């Protein structure tokens, strides 16, 4: 099964909360209290997202966390990357993979192309979209597999 982790789901909740008040830094404890997540979980997520450049931290009495960019400029792919690492549906779709079956594998390059298509789709969905502030299509258009596997078809 292909699904995001609870931590990525929680990270999206934290980012959505930060986007509600982009003009002031919010303390991790306040975010935890308002989202129902544990302070330790929120702190861990904020640290990972700060490292990835999604949030900014300010120290001091008026400090806290805020989005580093607008919610329109943060993609679902970036959120997943920050918390889980790059999207990879198979081992051969990761950067620097080392699979002993690669010399005889007939499907690896197709999985890599599918992975690229998934990543491209996630890159076009913003935090604003995830918050439901813009409508996403109810269904993604289905393409024949030969079009999915042809690199030039999806842009």
C-alpha cells in the first residue's frame, strides 16, 4: 500500500495551522495546543520542516515558527520530502539506488517513470490546495499506461 505516514499528515496539519496566521510567529506549544498534537511531535516536525526550508524560526519572547514562504509556494512533494524523504514507490526509484537485479530487471525504468509522474503531480499541489482553499478536481484524469510511461506525455 502506498500512503504517507502519520507524521507527514501531522506535518501538513502544522503547516496549515501556521498558514492561518502568516503574520506572526507561533510557539510550538501553542501549535500543539490548538492542533491536539503533542508538543514533542510538533517540535520534531517543526525542526525537520525548518531544516527543509518550509518554516522559519525566531527566538525570543516574541519568537516562534512561521512559514518560510506562502502556502501557495509550498508543495505536497516538499512536505513529504521534509518529513519522509524523497517520494519513491520502489527501491529503484530512489536516488543512488543499488539493486542487484538491475542488470536483468525489465521493469525498473517504468517504475522510475511512474515515480516521476507521481512526484510531478504532488509538486503541483500546494499547501493552499491541501487546506481546501481551492478546489482540486474530484478525479485525476486517467491516462492509458503507454502515455504514463512515455516521458514526453506528462509535463
